[in-house]
C-alpha cells in the first residue's frame, strides 16, 4: 500500500496514453471492490479491505479521464481530451463481500455494511466524473445485481444522479438464471428494466437483439427505457469526442512501452513492496538492505525468473501464463490449432501490407497487451517470403481506411510463418525477445520493392533475477538454482540467498482458494534454503497466504504482490537503492479459519495487522 495520489494519477495517465495508442478509447478500470475475504479469486483486483483506502485510489480516474474543471457539472461524465479514455468503476456493488469469498456468490449484508463499506468508492467515482459503471455478477441479499432495479436505477441513477452509462459484465445477462442462459428472454427483460444500458454479448448477439426488439415491440420494455440507455451512451461518446475524431491517433503509437511509462510502473513497484520481517534475535541489526558486493550469492525459487508469474492473471491470456517468452511462444504456439490456422485479426491490430500482387487479400497480426507485458508479435521467415517484396512494419490502426491495402493471394506471410522467423531470430541470438519488439511495418519505398526490412525497438522487461543481476556489484557472482537441495545451499559458500516463491497466475473463479497455502514447491524451497543459509524470502502473490509455519526460518520477508514487467524495482529496494516504505492494505491472517478477518473486527489476531510495514533507508554502497 502506498498513499501517493500524485503517483496514482500518473499511473492513470500512463495507462490512458497506452490504451489510446491502440486506438481504444475505453478501459474497464478501476476496480473499486472492497475485498473483505482474500479467498476471493479477484482480491488482487481490489485496492484494500478498507473503503477509505479504495476511495483514495479512485484518484486514478483523474489520471485516466483528466482532472475535472472547477465549473464541471456534478456526476456528469468528463474526459479531458484525445489522450484520455473513458473509465469504468466496477463491479457494482458488493462483489468483494461474497460469502466465503466465492466469486459471483451472494453478498449477505446489512444496509450499514452495504452503504458504509461497499458503496463509498462509487460515491467518489461519480463525483470524479467516471463515465461508466459495470455491474457485478454477484448478488446482494439474494438479488442478482444484473437484475437489481432498486440498486441500479433507483439508487445509482436517481439517488446518486449518475449520468454515465451502466454496462453489464461479460455474459452477465446469461448468469441471471441458474443454470446460465436457462431463460434468456427473462434475463434480457430483467436486466434492461433494472437499468443496464450497454450489454456485453461476446458471442450470440443476434439472439440478444432479436429478444430485446421483441420485448420492446410487445411493450414489455418501454421505449423510454431504450431512450434513457441510448442517451447515456451517446453522452459518453460525445464527451469522448468520438464523432469528431473517430479514428485512432497514430501520433500516440510510440507511447506503447515508452520509457516514461515504464519508469512510473517501476516506481509503483518500489513503493508497494511491504517489508514484513527484517532480521532474527540471534544477530544484531536487519538483513535488509542486502550488501551488493559479495563473492557469491544464491537466487532460488519458482518465481525468481518468470515474467508470467510476476504479472499474474489477465496477461496475454485470461488466466495468465508462465515463462518469459510470453509475447510469441505463448501467444501463438499455445493457442494454435494445427488443423485450423489462425485467421487475420483486425481489432486493435497491426496490419501488414505488402505491395499489391496477383490476387489480393489482407492479413493482420494481432497485438495483445496486458499489464505492461508486451505484444504478441509475428515476422516472416526469410526463405518463405517472396524476394520481390519490400515490407516494413507499422503500428497504424486498422481504422485508417487510407492504409487498408490488400495482400497478395497465397502469401507466405500467414501468422504462423510470421511467428517462426521471430522464433528463429531469437534462438540464433540475433534478436533478444526480452529486449526487442516490432516498431514499424510499412511499405518501405516504391523504388526498390526487393527486400524485406524489419525494424525493432527496445522493449525492456525484467524478471526479479535479471533485476538482481543488474543491481549487484559487477564483481558479485549471482547463481540461480530454481529448487536447490540442502547440501548445495550449505556447502557452496554463498553469502546469502534470495528466495522468490508464490502463487501461480489465475483470474476470477479459477482463483478462488479455500486454503490459501503457499503452493508447492514453495515450502520445500524455503525450508531447504533458509535452514542452511541467511535468506530473504520474496513472496509473489495477489493476496496474503499462510506463511506462519515458515516465518521463524526466514531472516527477511517481503510481500512483492504482482510487480508485472518491472522486476528490477524489487531488486532496487532489496539492495538499498531505495528504502522500504509500503504498508499492508489488507490484513495478513495466520490461518484460514480466521477468515473473513478485517481491521476493526472483534477477536482481531492477525500475523501482520492492517497498516503494518517495516521501513529502511536508502543506502550508499561502495
């Protein structure tokens, strides 16, 4: 936890710039859920168990949408300009308070808890001019929020005077009934009459359109309800300037992965680290910050050199991925069906356009970006491309119709061949997948359409291991063993060990966890290492885990949460370039049978209380 409104605004601004650079004017953020039970699989999307902290974090809306002018109209959507995006406060309401932390479950609450704990972040979001609000899958006291007319229309729209639009969650209407989609006509009727204005229908949208049209024609849903929804949607679109500037702004392309945005991300990593233990009674002083200049140090653990684990869920894939080669191998190979090669993707894409030839078609390489991880990228294999083509690569939006030039028929530049050249180049060492990404693809010149030209731009992302290697003194040898045996640790003359373990990525219901134990082989790695050498344990997780059984053996313990692509931010604080300043934004429990347990509860007996966090000062090391 860090209470730095200026940093929160800058995070929002950086996010807005990068989202706009893709041609998208809308982001499903922030999540203003108040997570009251860490067993919930979406707890890492929540800022805190304390509504006061969550209310402070709504400052990110000012970064995403822009600062409200002094004469702005209360509760009216506001977007400052073309570098800003429409924000979405979610998931309305009570999703962080479901029974036993089960995703999409029922939140059984008194009015005092509902309006005193779960509702306050929405009050502040509306005051800040948030453009949209997404409804939760969950229920409040037995009533599905997607069908809750009392809370959506009577309270949110009429009582709070929210003038943006209310959007459903992904297939949210289907889940009004159990089993989902059991009575879709009823679901449409209940949701629209409850006050939902925009519906997220990812697959069978004709069924929704036909069902809604029929209900309106039969006067089951009045035209006034449709008018209200359309007015709200148009209000946000006008505020965004979509009718004046409907195309993507290509001048923002260089904002993707820009160093200034990465610096903000690394600052957020440093300030969010929480030091939970520093030293043992058996020796004076703390173990942190670590000394940079040592003969040899040991780094161990499943999460020390794994970018996918650092980023968690919602990264490249819904449930996240493992490994460091996320943008190519995972983005293409894991999702490739050999019997059905990938089709061209246009939405938010980078379009490859060689000169026209015999027969014409167009193909696009999908560009996927999540939590600052990078892009899914493709490139042609040299021996499989025609020698009379001149290609370059351009991050220009498909929305620009002037550049929608077709491809030659049967071109070898299908997505799988594009992937293989990138794979071959990285394996040969000519291009590092950790350092490069595509910068441009465009037609190079009309004079010499004879060769393929690829231009790349640096795209640095660091695992914690890489950050350690870059931060220690050049004379220090850093040895990495993912799962060492005790003898190796004891007899290899290491000065100390850094252990990096934690949760594997997850999202939504797949993250629901009723025991919250440290996943294997984390416990054995801690025991094998910390029982034989001085050690600092860094936990990568989206929430507190059961750590009390291992705490005595550790010399230092750091909660690093999910640091994304900026693993070096963790190393910079471990070695004293910056001090530890973070505090716990949620209670760190001892045992799961204590849950739910939050600050202010009776019998509050945590391992580390809400707001806890040791501090250190930056050091100058020679």
